[in-house]
């Protein structure tokens, strides 16, 4: 089989906001670095800029407003139905600000990724940059991980480590971290699309070898 006969992995991206990580994936596809097809972008919030990014890239979009559903379970059931209509091999959460039900996470077990702005398991949840500064951390960063029912608790795939500098505030630190998000998220998606990455017994396997609990670590010693 020639390389031209190999179909790109179909990916559905879920967003809730501006979609900067979505843009990193779009750019990777455009530049020929990512062997994926972004089949659709779905947002739980209307009128967010991520939808504009997708539309400008010619990607189908869908708004499924969670406020229109009586329960979290009802929303997740409909979201699952809409995602599956695109028959994706991978679901990518790119700033999707929803706590997902166990049924939803189980349905996409081993084929759903998330990115979290901390060196997990440190600082699960929100306001990670300020919390890292308040804790006196010398390093901070970002983690791509498989999604499980535990919030921000699935096995890590790759982490980028950045320094926390003496004059940092949360905004400055967030920008330093976000630059690395746009590096490691496309990398993790590429590994998955190439068949190099999988989740085995709640651990991450890359190129047939189990990764440590922190995943594959990259030091990003940028100012």
C-alpha cells in the first residue's frame, strides 16, 4: 500500500472558547505535519472564536449548548451521538470546559485526549498558574493526557516543563505555558495518528514501551 492510500485519522475537536490549541492542530494539518482530518469542531458555547477559526479553515462546526439540557447526562448523551456521527478515531478536548460523565469517558476510553495547564498530578482543576506561583514552584508546565472518569486524572502522555521566574505573574506564566501547549498537543495527536501511542491498563504506552507517570517530558527553558 502506498502512502497515498493511507487515510488520515478522523478527529473531532471539542472547544468552549478561543480555540488556540485548535489553531495549532489546524496549522499542523495545513503544513503537512499532522496526518489527521479534523472532521468537525463542536462547541458547547455559541459565538466563541474557536468556531470562527474552524469555519475559516473549512471545517464543519456544531454548537451544542449545554444550557439547553436538563442534566449533565442528557447533554453528554446527545454530545456522544453527535460526535459518533462523524465516526472519529480520536476525540480531542481543546479548552472544553465541561466535567464529563463516566459513561461518556468510558465510551471514548483510550481515544480521547485532553490538555491541562499544569504538571499533573499537581494543580488539577482551575487557576493553575496562580496556584503554582503561590506554592513557590520553581517549575510549571502543561500536560497532555488520556481522559478517564477522574477529572484531570488520566495517564499522562507528554509534559512540557517551563521555569517559574521571580517576576512572573499568572498572566506572564500562562503565556509561557501556552506556547508549549501549541507544541506538545499536536505532537501527542501525531503520535496517536501514527499508531505509536495507546493507553494500556490505565498507563501510557509509546512505541511499545510504558512511559513513566509524568509521561514523556520536554524541558522548555525559554524566558
